[in-house]
C-alpha cells in the first residue's frame, strides 16, 4: 500500500487537514522505529487504498526535540511515497525553511499552503506558480478549516501518487551549515513569490488581548470565563445525564429484568447488576463528558489557552512548573487522563514528570459527582456550595504543595516559548470532530476498566455464596476489616473502607459501590448517610476521595506517558500518603476542637 | 543606537536583533518563529508579578520569560 506522510510545524492546522482527508476513521497505531503512537488512517484515493500518517508537528527537521527525532526515525524506517508538507500561509516567511529542508530528502512532495483565508485577510498574496517552480513541487493553497481548495488538493495527491515509483526509506545527513544557506534561500524565494504587507497587524486579536491580558483584570476575567464554562456544562449536561440514566433504566426494566427467570441467579446478577449497571454508570456520564470536551475544544482552538499560560506563568514558575502546567490542571477538571496526555508538549523530562505528578490532584468530574452527592446529603443548602469550594481549594493546594516539595528533585531549565496565535473561531464541524476523537478515546479506555471494576465489586460483595450480600462475611467485608485499623483514625468505618477500595478503580463507581454496600439507592441512600456519618467523617471521607489515586485509567495513562513503573508507583504512594495525612489532621483536629 | 537585551527594551520600543545567545532546541525554536539577525522585535506587554513578556516579531506574537529574552541582544534607538 502506498503511504502519504503529513508534515508541518505545530499550529498550522495539520490535524484539521488530516481529519478532513481521512474523515473520522483515524486510529492510533505503532510504527517501526519509533516508540510513540501516531494517528494513521487508510483512505480511498481514486482507485487506490492509501495509508495516511499524521507525523508530529516539528519546527526543524534537524532539531533535537523528541518530536523531531520521532519524525526522523519514522522517515528512516518507513518508506514514504508522498510527503505532504503543510505550512501556515500567514507565516510563510517563517515556515518556508522547513519546506526547503524537507525537499532535500528527495521524496516526492507537495506543499499545502493552509489558512490562505487568514493570509488573505492580512493582505498576503502568493504567486503559487512561481513558488511551485522555486520549490520544484506542486503548491496547493487551501483552507483546511472551511474546505476551500480541498477537492483540488485531494486530486493533486491522487495524481502524484498514481505516478509514484515504489519508495524507499531515506538516509538523513544533517548539515547545519547548509541550514543557514536554506534560510537565505527561503528569504529570497519569499521575496520573489510572496507579497507581504508592510506591517502585519492582527487588529481584532490585539484589541481582544488588551482586555484578556489586562494586567489587573486578565486573571479575574479568566476565572469568570472558567466559571461560566462549568455552569454551562453542568446546566446543559445534568438533564441530559438524567435522560440517559432514565433510558438505561427503561431498557433494564423492560428487556433485562425478564431474563431473571431464565438465567441462573449468579449469572444474572453478574451480567445485569454487575456489568450492565456498571457500564450504565459510564454511559450516563457520556453527555457531560461530550459537553466538557466540546467546551475544551472551543477554548483550545480559539487560542485562549496560550493566554492563560501567559497570565499564570509567573505564579507557576515559583513552583517549578510553567504556564502550560496550569492549563493542564484546568484540563484535569474534566478528566485527568487527557490532561496527562497533554504534557507531551513538554520536552524536559523533569518538568513533564512534575506536571504529571500534580495533575491527579485536579478535582475531576467523576469526583465532583461524589462530592455533590455527599455535600447535599450532609450539609445545609447554604453550606454545601462552600464545602465544594473548599474542596476545589484543597485540590489546588495539594497540587501546588506537591510541586513545591518535589521541584528540586524534578528540576528543569526549559525555556518557555509559546506562540500566542491570533484568536480564531473554530467551525462547528471542527469542534465536533475533535471532541469525538477525545470521547472515543475516553470511552475505550474507561470501559475496559469499568467492566473489570464492576465485575470485581459484584463478586467481592456476593462471594462466598450463602452469606448476605455486602455483609462483613463477604470477601469485601473481610477486606474492609483488614483496612479498618488504617482508616479508623481518619473516621472511616469498615463499610466506607470497602467503598474507598472500589473508588481506586474509578470514582464513577464510588456512588454505585455505596449503593451496593448499603443496599439502597438515591434519596434513601442519602438519608441513610446522615445516620451513618457526621459531617466531620463525611468531610474526611471526601478529602481522602479527592487526594488519593483518581482511577486506574489515570494510573495506566501515567504509566504509559512516563514509561516508568517506579514513577507511577511513587505517584500512587505519595497521593495515598497525602490523602491519609490530610484526612488524619482534619479528622483528629476537628475532634480535638470538640466537633 | 545602543545594544541592549530584549528584556531591557521598554514596552512598545522596537529593537533590531543583533545576536541570539541561545543554544540547542531553544535556538531552533526561536529561529523557526522568526528570531533572526536583522529582524525587528517589539515587546507588547508583560504579565503580572514579573511574568513573561509578549513579544511581536513580524506577524507572530510569542510569549517568553524575561531570563530567556535576556539571551537576545538587540539594537535600540537612542
């Protein structure tokens, strides 16, 4: 099968072009010679199936960054029939040297000039024929976002491929002196083929920045925007979540409950009360997750995240992190897993590990659900929001304290250089595609763990057979008994200890586990909780839930991203220790004060 | 014309790049974003609490920390 490789600088709309070319069929895959996963897709181009690979964004083919090494190793180990080089047309003067470097590989190539619409608005004009002649390859001006010029580009790709001879891998020789000459050549080529307006002023962007990056109002404005985003997600997502839960319940009552008479009771319990109910918990979360990722995609593609990094960098630098680390913590409010994956942009290992160490303290949406349930049950309507707010504060506090404590161990001197791109309004299609990728990824990860998790809970609370479900005589009860001496000093009894054990798998399971353990659901469960624990115990339980390991998905992601079992283990141990310490100090302190 | 560091330019004051004292990957990223000898740079604003600088070079806006900006030597008017 012939192969097209997409190459370009970061922020050139490469992924948008890739999505447009491949639809939503892309899969993450392994490639010879490299250790990171890349997105790839098989597409029908003319009459041929063609494999398309999205290579990481690079600034310099001869660079030393991880991504740049990945690209080099990919090209050395995988034959490429057509190199599709994507540049941001609005920044052609800066990006053309990369195209010239790639031309030296001697591969069949095509230059895709993306964002021509933006370049046109800025008054940049191209002589594409002269540029193509100068480069020795076809030049396709497009707007990947709006699809302008896309059909022609696709046709060019097809034609080039149909004439391509079987390709071989390339041998790379790095000649830094030649790179200087390339820059000079690029400047001459730009001077000959591109008309640049004398002063490029992104007027609208500058006007927005005057407000968004205001020395005094910038940070408060950001928190306001954050608050509004959360409000929107939960206002719209709450009813949707209830709707999905209702549908799942209807299906259960109408289609699954009748099976009770047919299936053996153990099998029925495992399949329906275990797997179906467990998966249902995840499924009912999908609307909120989708909305959250829609919101994040909107913010991310708008260019605002880079501004948040700008505003918060000074504060984060004092903790050994940088502005990007704060952005990752924010992403962690939705789900810690994509936030951990987001640390890939960091090149220094120390900085990346330190950021990965603090992300799990970010109060994710699954934990929020537990807290909303417990605060509503145990606190007055006036107190409940304050308690939630306190938990968010603890979330930041533990993250920052962790960073301060470990910043000397995980040091970095990574210069921070971030482009503040012009503000862009993402298209609806673009946002939908992006969030679909995220959600798909989330579901495939989460469902694996949650099926295994709920099967385990069900078995633990129902075995050995012949004892009452959830009683101290079951396996779960026995484990709870073992944990009791450890958790008694923080006010957590045997039954809640079992719940915490399950919470290790995923916080989505915590409420379900409480329901299974106490044999009650919804309001009745809330009612029971007020008799089972007082507010001091409840807050201690919430502190522990907030700080200890978020879920197995986070652990697996951390293991995958850090490629270190030792680091992952240390992170789990640290968060467990810190959770116990916080709960202990709070619980014993409150009791000493007479509460 | 006097030679100063980029971090020493006043907000809004343009300078012409004379030397980029950075190494390795950072140097290349600077190059890729257009920080080359002879180009004009201008600090646009600085974040609170000694935070990073926003600098404009050509059509590109970037943020970089003051200590990193100090590696870039520029000619300034006056």
